[in-house]
């Protein structure tokens, strides 16, 4: 199987899907705004001396106690009204081209799964790997079940490649952030897409393709 692996935020769309969803909630749910600010304050105090991106796993506590189905519906509304407008046209054209060539489409993102699933459905991707929260009795516990980020993305991709017999050397991967370098390094055709400065430098050093949508 030949595959093409896409990150989502700043790769397929020109925004952060999760941040835009939070902003969507703030505008529609005043009490959510107060709760979010409270947890943001607690989160900041706890992590003031240990900044690293993995600590953001703890930030999902702001969803503790909320009904999963309710937030799935809100995420769908946000996608239809806001996020859908932010796809890069060139990205959609590229996906269609890969489909015609018989490639399997994978989305791997650190965004929440109930947000990212709308993007998967819209572009009719084959697989989605996103952040999964633990749910009990239909409500979020605030704890994380799966957080595909940085090198963990690459480890998971290796597992998927083995499970689905993906020929990584014949596959493509697109990502915008320096942390995506691990996934890009696994495939035969890595493409630094709308890259941040560190990824751009890393791509140049390794002779990778660089593209902008």
C-alpha cells in the first residue's frame, strides 16, 4: 500500500482547528469562558517551571464533565460555519490527485478527535489518528487516552505501516512544524509544508522538498 500522510493544522488548513473551536465556544457559552480561564490559570501555575509541549496533555482537563455527544455536535457546527472555510485550495487539489493515483490518505494530528473527524469526513480520508480523551458515562474525564505528538506520531505511524502493510519508502508525508520531522523522516517523499523556521532549516539540510499552499 502507498500512503500519503498529512498533518492538519497549518498544513491542510490555515488555522489551528482546536483554538478556533475554543474561540467558537467562548462566543456561545459564557460560562465555558469562565471555566476555561480558571483551568488555564491552574495549568499555568502548575507548569510555570517546566515548559514543554507534552505538558499540554494536562490542559484538556477543561473539558472534564462535559457531555461527549454535545461537544461532537458543537464541533460539527464549528466545522461547518468556520473551519471549512480555511482549507488551502492547493491542499484539496493535492489530495484529489493522490486519490486518483491510488494512495491511501492518512491524517495524523494532535488536535482533538471529535474536531478532526469532521476534517477527515470532509476530505474523505481513509484513516485518522488524533488526540483521544477518556470518556466515562458519556462524559469527558479530562484525561487523555491518546496524544499523537512529536516522536509519538512517528512511533504510531510505524505501527500502522506494519499493520496495513504500508510501503513507507513509496509514501509521502506533509507537515508544517519542526516536531513533524520525525514522521517526515520515515517516508521516501517528505514534504515540509508551510514550514516554521526550524523545520525549513532542517528540510534544507536534509534535501527535502519544501512547499507552500
